C-alpha cells in the first residue's frame, strides 16, 4: 500500500514563508513525477508545482518566482515565500508512478491559511 504523508503548513501572515514536505512509502513503480496541488474553498483543485524524475520543474503562474519545489527520492518539498492571502487552501502532494500506464497517489492534505 502506498502512503504519502505530508507535514508542515498552518497559519502565516501575508509576506511570510512556509515549507511543506511529503514522503512516500510503500511499493510503487518508478517515480514519473511528484507535485503539489491546492484547493481553495469553492474552487477546483489546481496545480501549484511539479518536478519530474529528470528534475524539470513547472509552476503555476500565480506562484512562479516565489515557490520552489524540490525532490529527493520519494520525498518532495515545497518552499513557499512571500505568501499572499489568495494562497489560502488545502495543499495536496501527489506522486505519479509508472510510464505508459501511470498510477497517481495523493497525500492527506494540509491546510495553509495566509491571514493577518
């Protein structure tokens, strides 16, 4: 059974920083990519950042130059700087394993609230 366990998050003032971490365990095919998504109240889940097995990264335009995704084996982290109130959401990490046929696994979600 594959598990993704997230840590970090919480309440931060606008302009502050937070770091999210996610560690995957269990048996899965080779990692294709890992990423972070978020879902704000009343909105659909959206991509925040991804990092591929080769280290290529991609970011949502809304977080580019402020957030940094990293990966070390089956762990990923998201460093978030200069946070804005609109970043308030539940953040989820995701692991995609396999090639051709892929398998997606999700973390449990972590609340981030940006408010003064």
